[in-house]
């Protein structure tokens, strides 16, 4: 089932005096429960695509449709940024509860507590409920950020280079976490990454954008069964292929 | 011991000064130049005794503190919302900024002659002076606080469904608060100094500044020194309250 | 949310302070008597016309030429002079301002002290010989001869002095007041118990009179300079002003005088003590704000000689300031000013007004210079009339 259909998305930016086309024509489809990785050369507009989907930016032309074929409502998305973006003055608990407490959601207090506890255990952070973010490691912070985004039960979770600032060990842990969450909750993931290994390890599909003004250059299905082993020749080959597409723009 | 040592270090110089002071005062033998501590300490250890037939040291301090708090809170209640407004809206800042920048360098005491004409001698004019003194630090650090808010936090709030009002309540205010708090701390110090200076001017009948001026007119230097000590102590106590508040409330600051 | 504790904490602090204030002041509230009452405000002389004009005070009692400024400037009317203030013309011949010197200065340079005293007495003589010249000099010293603006009117300083001078009795023979009521208002302060060595130094004065009658100055021991403190805003120091600006006549007559360094300024800051046409020492003239401050400067060795109010000097001397009064400069020169529309024309009708306002719950507010002879006069007069005094802005602390 399709959760997201992008058709001919374009975007111009005015940079000081110069006006330039960032996205020229982005079209793609994302299915329910998929993990889709978005790649492309630096500055090609990957973040811009996510920002348009999350409602932080608007597109100049093109349509975005949701599962029912109507115009897609950014309310159904949540975003995880590269730098966690946690509110430093709120405890882990309050950070996770943040979205639930917004008026639009109309969730009673009791239910919020229950939900936050479920999420804390989902990301293995139960003991840290009352800790302030600055007391956590980078990986833990990003777990909290993921939990906070998941709290509002998005149809699709947008992640902009979510693990690139982490050490390799935390990164692998969190990658497995993403797969596990998808398997337990059935959440759809749309992940921007500049790391081909990560894309190949995580993605059910990899979408590669061309250089600016960008459009979709290539889509690659990754059908290898999980857990995947990047040391297998097939995987190594795939990584090389993806790298080729990204670097040749 | 590790905790006590810095405190002991802090006491070293004051004790040294007092010893030097006392020996010089015994040598000079002129209570108008260096009153001995044997005359200063009795004033300090009898804070509830009326001085010069008027209010006691304690009452004078209380009156000064009360005045400073009223003026300070008035300034806070006006400067913080105005600062939030100017930090939020560029247009509001364009309107307000020039006049603020012009008025800011004027020493609050310079307003006193006008303040007496506008707000009457006594409480009204003092309140105005304290207000002027504490308004600018609060206002400017509120704007500063608004500038220090990460756009990312606002974006996160928006993607999580916050309305403008909710963003204001849950991101802008807590995000700007550490800087506002610093402003409050600065402002209280300025307000305290302004008040004491303003109380030295005519038209007051109590307060530490008044006490000092009265003692000056009567040549009672030991009361002046006692008053200065009380002013300093109240200053340091209020400042440490703000500092403790800062570490307790905003421990996250600078560590995100 | 933890941030909402902040206003709460602020509120609690404020609340406890207010509570403490109410509690402490509440102790005295019950003892407030039902006697008629006035409230005093301490103010500097210059600000008093403004306070009256803006209805912040109902009356003020201060020295010339501030009284004349208010009178001629349309700010108020003068309803009582020194002689009208009870009890019984007491103040007419009481020293209002005096010449004071630090004891150590007198001991070290007795002849210089006597010379300065003699020159002051000569200044007093000159005022009586040529009042017009004295008024011109005083106007120039106090106002710089420029027209003065007051409540919309422009006043000529000379006219002002013509109005003021008849009310001032310049004399070196007035007797000293007894600042008993002021001291009583400081009753509980232990410093008042210190007994001074002596308030007056007659030796200097006696020698000054000798110098004026032809005795030769003996100039053996001379200071490098002498610092004289005074209050430049008052007419009452005219003997100082006249002795400096009118030095020629004094030089001719006595052979000693104070010669200003600059003849351009109507208010010089430096002059020389000359004896038989040779400069003996330099004199610095240091303007002060309040008499008590000048007196404290005297105690601090920052000033050697001062022309100041009799009451501040007596009070400080009685509290241990090592200084002595040489002789008086003037008696009188104060005035009680009220708004033109005030329902009184003299002291008696003023007291009627005081009582009616007090019984209506709005006691009169009167501005006086702090610790001055004017405050002492008002305290004694109100005591005589059975009127209580409290300090404006602090009524709840009871016995102020
Ligand atoms: N708000 C903006 N204003 C102007 N230019 C922008 C803005 N946001 C992004 N850009 C530009 O658009 C291009 C694409 O940006 P981005 O989507 O961040 O690229 P990336 O693929 O590296 O994430 C870049 O050249 C960037 O400089
Ligand atoms: Mg990017």
C-alpha cells in the first residue's frame, strides 16, 4: 500500500541575490512499512525533500499524495534530525511526551504516561526517564529523539542523516533498532544518508538523486534477507554500485 | 576540607584589610578618616536599635530591599514581555531599538531631578529610578535570549504539532530563560546600586542610602561604613541566590 | 513545568518582605497619638521651590536667597521670618551661620586663623558700609549675574538680593543657638553623649579684633595653603564673598586681605592671603552641598576653615568633631514660604492651617534642610505649638 506519492516536486531558493533551482522534478512512491533510503551528492536537496514532506518548507510545484490519494498532510510525519534537537531543559520523559502534549492531539494525561513508558522501553531508556539530555551519550540522545518522533505515531518517520554524527558502534546499534521498530510497529521510514553501507544495510529501497537541480536518478531495490552481512560479496557489490551512482551525480 | 578551603581563601583578604584598617585607625586616631572597628561593629551587631532617632539598620535595609524589589519586579514585568515581543517581531524591534539605545547610556541617577517632578519625592521617584536601572539589562538580555534560541528547536516543535502559541510557551520562553535570568541577575545588581545612590538624594526619609547621607551630615563615619557593609552583604547574598538559581534551573546551559 | 516556579519564588520573597515590613511597622502603629501633626521632608535648598510649585510640599523653610526666589518668582508667599518663629523672637539674634576652624589648624597656625577671622569681620563691616556693593557681589557670586528663570518668570539677581538682604543681620556678635531639639530627635544615638572639649575658641576672635585695631600680624608659621569650605548657594555667606571681591578697600584699611586669582569670575575658586602687599599663603575655596558634609570634610582634614550653619557645626562638635566656632557671620535670613493660595498670612494663621489639615487626616508637608538651624527652629516652634513632627514617607515607624 502506498503511503506517499511524490509527483514532479520542484523547489527554487533565493540565495542572497541569486535565485537557483534546488529540486527540479522529484517523483517517487513510498509503500507502507518500507525503509527507504534517500541518497545523492552533497547539496543536491535531500534535506529539502524531507523538509517539504514534514511541512517545514513548501514546494513550488508538484503534488504529494497520501495513502487515500488526497493531498498529503504533514501531520502524519515526524522528523529526526542529525543533531538530535532534543529540548535541553526537558527531561527525557518530557522530551518524549512533548508531541503528545500538544493541543491538536487531545490525549489525556494518563494515556501519555503509558505511552511514554512504552516508548522508553522500546528504545531501552527506561532508567533515564528523569535525566536531562546533556547527561546522555550521543547514541542515547538519538534514541530519545527517535522515541519522541515515534510518540506521535507518524505514518512515516523522516530521518535526516540521523546516525552520521555517532560513533560506529552506536550507529550499528541504532540501525538495528530502526529495523526492529519497523518490524514491531510497522512504521514507514524515509531516511536521508550519505553513507552507502548504511543505505544498503537498512534500505528496502534506495533512491538516488542527481546533482542540482535534482531529480531521481536511480532507484535500487535491496531484496537481500535480513540480518544482512555487509561482508558478503553481493552486499559489497551493491555498496559499490550505489557509491558509483552518488559520486557520478 | 576541599569545600572549605576556597571559602577560607575568600576571607583572607577581607581579614587582612580589616587588620590593616584597624592598625591604621589606631595610628591615625581620627574617626572621620578611619573609624575603628570597635565603633563599627557595635552598629552592626545591634541592627534593631534605632539610629539617629529614626529607623534601625535592619528597618532601613528592609525598606531599601522592599523598594528595590518593587522597582525591579515592575521592570521585569515590562521588560521581559517587551523583550520577547522585540525578539519575536523584527518590526517591533525596529521601532523600539533606537530609543532604547539612546536611553540606555544615561545613568539612572541623572533622571532624579525629572523623576522628582514627575513621580513626586519619596517612593514614586525612587521606584522610577530603580525601574530605569533594571529595565535595560532585562530587556537586552531577553532579546539576547530570543536570539540564542535554536531554529532547530522551533522546527522540532513544529513537526511535533506545536501551534505558534505552543511554540512560544514551550520553546521560546524556556529557551530564552537562562539569558533572561542572567539579565535579572545583572539588573538586580544595578537596581541595588541605583537605589542606594538615589536614596542619598533629598526627599527620602529611610533606607540605607538615606542612612549613609544622614550619617555623613552628622560626621558619623562608622555608621557609613556599617551601611556600606550591609549594602555589600545584601548585594552578595542576592547575587548568590541568582547564581544558585542559575545552576539549579539551567544546568543544561552551554552543554547541549 | 519548573519554569513556573520562578514567578512563584519572586512572589514569595516579595510577600515575605511586605509581611515583615507590615509586622515591624505595625508594632508602632498603636502608639500614634492624636495630637496635631506635620510631616518633614529633607531637601536641598535649590529643589524646594520646585517641590512647592508642583504641590509636593505645602511649605518650606530655608535660607535666603531661595526664599526671595520663591517670593519674587511667583512660586509662593513668605509668611514668616526668623523673628516671627516662636518662641518669643528667640531666633532674631541667634547665630545662623558661623566661621568654624579645625582645632589642629588653630593650634598650628593661630595667626593665620586670626587673620581669616579678621578679614571676615572686615567683610561684615563692608556690607554695612556699602550694602549696594555687597548685593552686587553676592548676586554675582550666587547667580553669576545672569537673569534667573523661575516658574515662568525671569528674575534679576540684583533685585533678588535687594529683597533678601534686609532680612539678614550680618554680625559677628550673635549668640550661638542650642540645637537641643535636633539632638533630642537623635536621642538614642550614643555619640551625642560624647562631651566636646569646647565649642568656641575665643582666643582667635580676640586676636582678630586686635589685628583689626592695628596690631601687627606675626607671621612666623605659615601653611602652604588653606582650604575653605562653604555653601555657594546661600546669601548668608556674603561676608566671605564681599571680603574677597571687595578686597581693595580692606587691603587699604588693614593691610591684609584675600585677593582673588582671577578677576574675571564672579565666583573665584582660588585666592591669596596678602599681608602688606606680599602673598603669605594660598586659599582654596571649596563649595559644598550641605553644611554637615562640609563639617565632615573638616573632620577628615580635607578642609581647614568653613563658613557653615551654626547648627550642623554645633551638632558635629558635640559629637566629637575636633573643630571650634570662632564667631557668627549672620543671624536671621530664613523664611517660611507657602503657596500663594494657602489660607494663611502669618505664623498664627499658619498654625491654624497646620491643625485643620492634621485633623482632616492630611498633615502639612514641610521641606527643611536636614540638620540645619531651620530644622531646629521648626522643631522647637512646633514643639512650642504642641504639634508633632513625623518624617514624610515613613509615617508608620512611629516616633521619628
Ligand atoms: N532556506 C534556504 N535558502 C536558500 N538556500 C537553501 C535553503 N535551504 C537549502 N538551500 C540550498 O539548497 C540546496 C540543497 O540543500 P539541502 O537540501 O540541504 O542539500 P542536502 O542534499 O545536502 O541535504 C543547497 O545548495 C542549499 O544551500
Ligand atoms: Mg542535508
